[in-house]
């Protein structure tokens, strides 16, 4: 007689189901670990050291810092499960930080948290979980995994906490192995209530706000440290060709920026393009930011039928910023992992380096996405 399916989807007792929990030291992943322990699972906690402890300890509000490693270890001790800290500093630097610097210098707006999930957490860490003979790996991400004909990725029940934008690169074989125990919760208050119920010391710990290796949100300061001499001065140029002033380095600007241009005395102007080769910051009126169509590449497709049939197009919803709701669009495949995206309603501030995430037109399912390329 087979055993009933447990909450993680396995036909065996919880005590015989090993689950590795990726623990950042924050309240979300701590609650996941504590919840699974209370349910009787064989839990192993793993925390990644992604960069130098000295810098980490000096920085508040960042994930994977020295303080966070301490907090993750403390939760494991309190709940009575083994906990390991893995030194992934070199992998993180090579796979995430270096690419971030190169992309930023090329005038793009990179999203390193996506690359970290793709190239470190859901690749290297997931393989480590398998080496530990775990049946699955659980994280504190706010996203849902439903089991249909195959495992499907869906938006979190709380759309204000939904992290699907940062997880679109998840491969099908990774999704088969991953679990997201918080995705069904209706609010972060429920998570903190569970933390208090479990008696966790991190119950009131603030959420991290910054990218973990970018202190105070200052991208330019990080780039200057990684690439000395990168902040070369240049011209601020109107889209009609008129030189309006000078700047102290393209790396200090982002697409859509209005404040801090130092070119007052005329109509409101926004950064519409960055040209690192000519060292120009191109500005224009707000309407110049609106974009209907743009190319994407490195597409990860999670749909049920093949993406690369270029004789067809896909009517989907897409998200080009993590904070914006999905908008209706048509996707025209141009190859196995490239496409043109045509938005029904133009979006402002679409920038190379950002993600374009695909959503089903009539459900919460995530169908993958791609990386926005340079636009005309």
C-alpha cells in the first residue's frame, strides 16, 4: 500500500523526505525552514556567502550578509536542524557581479537578482541540494508552483509580493525540483505571524531593500570600484542633436531619469538613451520614452508547446518592470530563443538589460521571458 502524498508532493512520510532550504537569514526563508520542521520533514538549511564578510557586516538591509548568515544559523539552532554555509564568493563574482558591471558600462539596466537566481541559487545551489540527497529544495520566494501535466510556475497569491519577475529564467527541470511554501499566503503579515508562532528571533527583521552588493542603491559607486576610470565625462545631447551640457559619466544615469540632469531652464527632459561609445546621455520629452516594439533574446520558455515556431505569434501578457502590472502584448518569434515584442499600449522607460517576463493571457501562469536588447 502506497503512502499518501505529503505536502511537498512525495508518496512517503515527511520524516523520510529530505528538503534543503535556501536560507538568506531573512524572515521568509526562516519561516519556510521552521514550517517544514514543524511538519516533520528532514530539513537541511544552506546559506550562501556571496561576498566579503567585512563589507557585509558594514552594510544594513542586504541579503546574504554576515549578519544574515548569523541569523540563519541561529534559526537552525533554535529549530534543531543542520545548517551549512557555502562559500560561493568566486562564483557570484564571476557569474553576477562582473556581468553586472559590463552590462552597466554598455548602457544597459541590468537586473543582477535574476542572474543570481539563474546562475547561482537555482543552478549551483540546487546541484548541492542534490548532492545532499535531498528530495527537493525549498525557498522563501513569493511565487506558486502548481502540478498539472508538469510543474507550472504561477504568480503569488499576494500580487504585491509576487517575485515572478525575478524567477522567469527557472528551467523546467529546476521547477520540477523546487518548492515555494509561501506562495499561497495572502500577505507578508501572515509570514510574520508564522515567525512569531514559531518563536523566531527574526520575526520583526526588516525586509532587504538593496541589491546585496550595491550599498545604498548606488550603482555608480560599485561600477567605479569594479572598473576604475569608467566614469568618463561626456555630453548631454537632446534627441534633436542640440548639446545641452556635460555629464560626469554615463554610469550615473538610467533610462527614464529626470532629476539630477543639471540642464534646467526648458521643458522637462528625461534620459531616453545612453550611448557609452560616444559617451553621450541622450535626453528628450517624456513621450520619447514610450516604446511599442523591442527585441528580446535568451528566451526561457515554460509553455506546453514549442516556442520557436516562427510561423506563429503568441498573444500574452508581459511585464517589463518588476513594479508594473503585466500588459497585453504579441510576441513574434525570430529564432529558437529570440523574438520581437509588440505592446498593445506603449511603455515608458523600456531599457536594454531589463527582463521581459511572459504571463498567460487568462491565468496567473508564468510562461518564461527574455532579456530586452538595444532598441533603435
